[in-house]
């Protein structure tokens, strides 16, 4: 009996180690993106935000928000962000950043096509909650304007039998 119990415990522990579904509660078997439903980390928890310099004005910085190109669609849904006063937020406009919705410098990589897109910098003048665009099609960069509703899903079979 001990042999059976130890074998059963060994199998169950190895199955749980190799299982990629390790959530908890009623959603333990469902994934949403790279995290389990209900276990996503806080938005912008791991971003290092630099402080505003005394010479920098509030609001949009420079003219990168006026560039005509559109970036790669990262996600159709925007990200809710609580912005802090006097922090500099650099929104990714190319869509290749690993730290969406903020820029991590991926637009400078040799693996990324030369889009000529630069991050859009924004400095809030007060603490505020905003929705940052993740589809990169917004006309009101870096904020969401609802452009994600107009994105048509691409047909995966188009051109397959041409």
C-alpha cells in the first residue's frame, strides 16, 4: 500500500510540475494572454518611470504623436493606466515593445522593420486615470479613441489556394 501511495504521489506531483495550468479558484484552467484569468500583475508595476525635469512642460512632448505611420497591432483592447503627476510616460507607437503599452526601445532593434516610429512622451500635470491605446491605430496618440473597433480580423485562409 505504501508503494502505491508513493507512486501515486510521485505521479501527481510530476503532473502538476509539467502542467502549464497552475492557476487557482474557479478560473484555474483558463488562460488569458500570458497570465491566468484574475492573476494579471498590476499595470505598469514593473516599469521604471523617470521624473520630469524642471525645464519640461506638461502634456505631450515633441511631435512624435503627429507621425503618419501606424504601428503593429499589439492588442485590440486599450490598457487602463493610473498616471502619476511629474512622471514621464513613453508610449510605444511601433507595437513591438515587450513592456506594452510603454516603450522599451524595441523600435531601435535590427529585428524590427524600419518604421520610423518613435515613442510618444506624455507628462501629466495631475494624477489621472487614462486608457492607453494598444492597437496603435489611434488618431489621439497615446490615448485610445476607439479605433480598435474598426480593425477587421485578418482572414488566415486568404491567398492560401491562389
